C-alpha cells in the first residue's frame, strides 16, 4: 500500500524551498507514495504541480504577521491532516514548520495515528536582517515547536550547528541533506545565444551587451540577497566595459532601481525582472555574483558551478560548504562592497585562475551534489 505523504510549504512563489519540493516530489515513484502538496498563495508552484499530476491544495491563511490568520491556518492544516491521514507530514519553511508541527502533534494525540513529522529548513529565519525582537520571536517559535518534530533537516552543516548552539533540538534529531542538481538534464544555452536573450530583455540602448564584460546575479529581490552591495561594488569598479545584470523580481525592486539611479549606474547595471528557468542563461556571464547577507544553500550557486561560470559569493551559511575560497571560487565577507568589488575585478582579470576555479567547481557539483543522492537520503527517512 502506498505511503501517504502530506507536504506543507508556506509560500508558492518559486524560491529555494519550492525548488527543492518540486524536484523531490516529481522524482518520487507514484507506485510507492500517495502525495498531497499544500501551500500558501502567491506563485507558480501549485500550477507546476498540477501540470505534473501531483495533487495540491491552497492554505489560504498563511501569514508572516502574528494574529488571527495564524489560528485560521492552524485550523486549515488540522482539518487537512484529519482528512488525508498522512503517514508522513513533511514541512518546509518557518511558518509551515511552526503551525504544521503543532497541528500534526494535535492530530497524532487525538487519532493515535503515529504519523512522522519531518521539518526541512533552508536557512533559519532568526538569522534574517530584521530587528532583534522579531529575530527572538522567530527563534522562540523554533524552540517551542521543535519537540513536536521527529526530525529536522538542514541543507548545510552551518545551519545544523546553529540549531545545536541555540538549543533548538537535540543533535541526534537534526541532519544535513544538501540541495542537489540533476546535472545531466541541465540545458544551458551557449554564451552567444544566452547574451542575445538577455539583450532582448534590456530597454536601455546605452547598456551594451555584446562588447561588455558581464557580471550576473540571479536572485529573488529580497533584502537577504544583499544586492545593494553588488550595486555599491559596481560603483567602485572603474572599468566601463564591466557591466552587471540582475535577473529576478521581488519587494526590493524599487529600492534597487532608486539606488542604481542615485549612483548614476543606469548604463552599468540593469534589472531585467523574473525569467523562467533563468539558469539556462548563466553562460552569458563572465562572472556570477551572489552577495547575500543571509542564506541557506543557494541553488543558483550550484547551477553556476555546473555551468562552469566563475563565482564570487559571500562567506556565509552553506556557501563555503559548496565553494572553497581560492580553489573553486572567491568568497568575501557579507556587506563589504569594497571586498566584493576587488574580488570581481580579480576574477575578471585572471583568466587562467578563473578557468581553474570553474573546472574545480563543476567537478565538485558532480561529485558532492547529486540529485539521486538527495532523493535517496530523504526517502531513507520515510
């Protein structure tokens, strides 16, 4: 009889957690599992699942603000668990982890059904760049709900150690399973085609793609991604042939646009918005940059490694577990635009070094971050 698994995720806009969930569930054998995915509103995840013939349901009341909606979301999840009767409750991201684990524990106590509760976190919310009080609320939410979870998965050893240090859960109940790629099924466009596509998305006639040295970032435009530091870094780079393209959308878009304009960088940096399957265009870049101030284990780094694109990133969370500084890329401290500018210039002016780093990075992603291994390690928990 197939094992019933209920996946619950806070948001349905595509990000790291959503990417993991989609890759994982679509590779599970439907003969072995009956799957149901519940998600908050706001994005394309549910549509992608429906096209893949995976059952979905909308959680209407997920909310980041503490209030009546939290109780309503709890009741939605509680009723869903009672109705679906999952063998495994698999929770992704902070709010789903908190509300879902408490609802799951209530159902377990009422029905006496020993459903297993697994919580996967892609980066602790209490490490986000927010005020101290909000960060403490996030931390205590993790501590309060942790006893209801049978197992916690992080995607970096850094986050596992952070949980242990903050006494969230016992060490034996938290494990690391890295994000991973299906390397053989990635479809990167050649450099010339990728640049042609990016050029087609740029309205500014002064922003010249063909003759430029192109720095690229792919990220949701959230504060966590530290994209203001890329803008500051580009302002410090005097070579007019070095330009930057940022692919992605999000709440920080207007702030970034104003910052670009304020620093007179309209002909040096452009935001081209959301692009489906943005990884395909990575080879357009002479260097890939991710200046995050808070991370888990970013997929875009894995994709840049697979594409053999030179990488400059921040030395935080799971990134140094992917990129070895001065061997497979360059790492700088977060929120340091001067160091970021220096690393970008170094990467772009030393082609032999750049080629060596890129080859090392691609070897690492093949050996260490296999999708087959990621799926196997998760299935073993079931």
